[in-house]
C-alpha cells in the first residue's frame, strides 16, 4: 500500500497539498496513477487537493445525501472531519501549513527572497528587495513608527514602517500571525528592513464569482439563541410563515443555535429553558416549522454544545437525532457549494479579537471585519487571543478557495459588503439586547434574514421585528 509520505511527496512536487480525507482515500485505492490523474484535473489556482476535487469520494462516502439533494455539497467541514491535537509537532505543522499556503498566494504577485539570504549576504544592502513572512510581533515606537518582527522558515528580520510613509496606513492594521510580504531596503548593517510596501494574500483584483446557472435562492441567518429570555419567538414565527413564500431552497444558520448553559456568569437567570437538551429539543420544534423542501444547514458557534476550539465539530447526534430529515449539521467553519455557488460559513468569534486590534473597527460594522478576513485570507489570523483554535496539522481557517459568499454571525449586528466579487453577509440575531450588551453599548439588529438570489448573487435584507 502507498504510504502517506509517498502520497504527500507526489503532491508537494507540484506545489500541492493534500487534505487528510483525500490522503485516506488514496491509500485505500493504492493506485499511483490515480494521483497523477487528480493532479492533472485540479484547477490551476488550487493550493490544497480536497474532497470536492474527487466526486467519486463524495458518492462513496455519502451517496444517500447527495442522491437526495445533488445541489448541496459539503466541500470542507463535513460532520466528523474536525480533528484533535495534543502534540507540539502539531502546532509547528499548523503554522507551517498556514505560512506555506498563504505565502504561495503572495508569491504570484511578487518575487521574494528568503529572509536568511536577505540578512546574511551583502548583495541586498541598500537595494530594493521583497520578503514574505509571518508577523511574530508588532509594536509602536516612541516616535510613532511601527516595528514588526517578521519570520519565515529560514530566519527572522526586523521591519520598520515609517509613520511618514504611505505604507504606514496598512501597517497600522497589522496583527500577529498574519502572513505578509514587504518590499523595501535593508539598512547598511543588515539589521533593519525599511518597508515601502506591504502586500497581503488578499482576494485577486481580477476575481470573478461564479453564480448559479439555474434559478435558486438561499436564506442566511445566525445567532438564534433558543432558550434565552431575549429570544424573539413571535418574530421567528413570522419568519417561519414567510419562508414558504420566499421561494428559497436553502436556509443557512451560522452558529449560536441555542443560548447554552454556563456560557457566562449569571446566565442561568436569563434562561427560559435551563436544560441544554431542552434547548435543542425546542430548536428542533422550530426547525420542523420550516417547509421540508428547504434544506437547512446548521453550523455551531461558541454557545453551542461542542468544543470551543475552532474548527468546531458539528452538533452531536444525541442532540439532533429527532430533527427533520432536511437538516444537515456541519462544522464551523464549513465550505459549501449551493448549485455551484461556494459559501464559506464561519460563526465569527475572531471578530472580537480583530475589533480589539484594528484601528476604527467596531461591533456596529461586521462587514468591515469580513473584508479584513478576506484581505488576510484567514478567518482567525491571530492565535492565543479570545478565539480558541485547535492547532491541527492543516489550518482549516485559511480562506481557500475564495468563496462567492462569506457568511458570519456572532456579534448580533447586520452588515453586508461586496469585496472584490465576494458577498459578505452578517444577518444579525434572533435575540434582543442582553444585559451584557447594554453594559458594552452594543446595539443588536435582531429578527433579520438575508435572501440571496443564487443566479445574480444579489442580497435582500428581510425584517421581521415587531413594531413597537
């Protein structure tokens, strides 16, 4: 049988990485020629060969689901794929995987020199050059300049962004652990790199989304918070009554399906359902009111009964076994294809971190944070803040491929954006303002849904809030 190392090396020889699910599939097939056929068939901008490149794998693994609804495909984040980690080597591989994939994207736009070669040779002194690295540390000097410690697999270099240069505006938005390229000149002693330009992986300017080639529409919501005393049940009923009229084939719910138990101090006093099983049972009753011809995709959030670390597993069977057959639990994040339209669902806990690090960011404008994610091609760029991350061998929070739609939630505020062809959606919440939000001066925009025509990718905000 082919070994894992043999398979991985054959893909790496063509600058491709391979998803663990595909790796297992190829080991079972034990056919070296199949690897060559796969490499020849993937699109030229592919970075990671995943299950959606192998239609046969999907049919063998989950034939019943796709036979029932061939228009829904889980590209990544299918139930049961979230791994676990408890080894130091996994942390190393996690960051190495992030650097490798994102640096390859940047290399299509600039010619970079390994940091070791840049620092240890004199040929690049006072000569314009570029380097790609991961931001290890970022700070502001007493004079207001920005200092960044940048590292690649070969070495580390100190980069200075002068506050009087145009590049400083981009440098102010730097966060730890993102992958960037810098262009500029080395000092005479080779210890300091003076940056004149900063490049991120970003969505290509030429990116063009692929709409569906047939009629269809999808509804996007998040943060239902069933079980909370601020859950808007009457508004939800109006929403459920509207759904049959919407003409939608899909309902995507992006996390925090229930309010949970023990999520924050004093939560018990704000619950109408004080049992976690009861909360999910009530959610199932609400979902049963959705027409059975509408496919419901459920991904979890930080209030749901799965691990906090991302990627989060799908809801366990013990909580969903009585749910309607049109319900499909997936992981967080999850990349779907709806009639060929790729939708990246991510609950959005990292938005808390980004708001704390990026000047001008606020909870009132989730659309800005979605743009920041797309520019970095990463859903949670900084490790070790409020967002717990499971350091698996592959960084599943890297945004690859570029989706047509990015769907987030978490901060309970509705926002839409269109960035380089990508439609960003945060639909808000189904929970009115909580005591914590009042203390933080956060004003939610509840009882909204976003209806998207999959042929035009045009969104429409629908409001169901009871007039006061």
